[in-house]
C-alpha cells in the first residue's frame, strides 16, 4: 500500500470528508440497505457546517495518500466511535485497519477503558476483525424498512 499519512482533522477538510462519506455510503452501504435509506444517510453530508462543528468537537483522524483524503475516523470523548469511512475506491487495502489502530491508541490516552460503536451490517466484519464483540443487534426502522445495526464494544488494554 502507498504510504498513508494520518493527521488530525482541520476545518478545511470538511467538503472532502462530506463527499467521501456520501459516495461511500451510496457505494458500500448501498449493498446492504435500501436505496431510500442510503439516500437519507448520504443527505446528512449536505449540512457541511454541522459536520465541521461535530468533527472539530470530537477527536477526528484523517487518512491521506499522495495528498488526497482516503478515509477518516471519529471518536467521541466517552469512547463512542462515530463516523468511520474509507473511500469506496480504496476498500480492502488496510486503510481502515491503520485508522482503527490510531483511534484505539488515542482512546487509550483518554479516561476510557472501552470503546463502543453502532456498526452497519456492511462494517460489522471489519469491526469484528479489529477485536470488537457484538453485544446487541439493533433493528431500527428507517424509511419504512428495517435498518439492522450491531452494537459492538472493545476493551482497551489497562493503562
Ligand atoms: C468498514 C471500513 C471502514 C473498512 O475499511 P477498509 O480500509 O476496507 O478495511 P481494511 O482493508 O483495513 O480491512 C481489514 C480487515 O477487515 C475485514 N473486512 C473489511 N471489510 C470487510 C468486509 N466487507 N467483509 C468481511 N471482512 C471485511 C477483513 O478481515 C480485512 O482484512 P483482510 O482482508 O486483510 O483479511 C470500510 O469498509 C467502509 O468504509 N465501509 C463503509 C462505511 C461504514 O459502514 N463504516 C462504518 C460505520 S458504522
């Protein structure tokens, strides 16, 4: 894999992250959810000001290759993994693994002993490969159809 740079989020990343999120949601999550559900989620990226505020408030890591953003991951102060996305054209190249390793390292520096995530069906095998365990299967209704997700947790090594 070409060298990957991991760095903190900067406000000027917002348009690229919103674009990556919407495109990946359509291409990857669209394999497991209905078109209406995927369009609703992709539409969240339309409010770039809200994204910028949220990602800036949380601990957000951006992955770059050759100066181009190829993924990002967000951690809330309580240990909740929020947005976690890799460019749809660069899936399966180890970018998600590197983002997760950095996220877990940073989580270990916070006053948290566990990390949690509500994970899509699409991402569940990845989170399982990263040491997360399913604690519940959630089945909210979104756009009049079930939208299954998994509640997953992972313990952090003692500090
Ligand atoms: C989940 C996601 C971030 C993983 O990123 P990635 O860069 O493709 O992950 P990696 O290449 O580091 O994969 C690492 C390992 O995870 C597992 N994995 C990843 N995607 C998988 C899939 N779709 N099915 C099964 N296993 C998968 C594999 O074990 C893989 O290792 P290996 O192929 O070398 O054996 C990416 O697929 C994604 O952006 N998904 C859509 C967005 C999403 O649902 N995000 C989670 C929000 S809840």
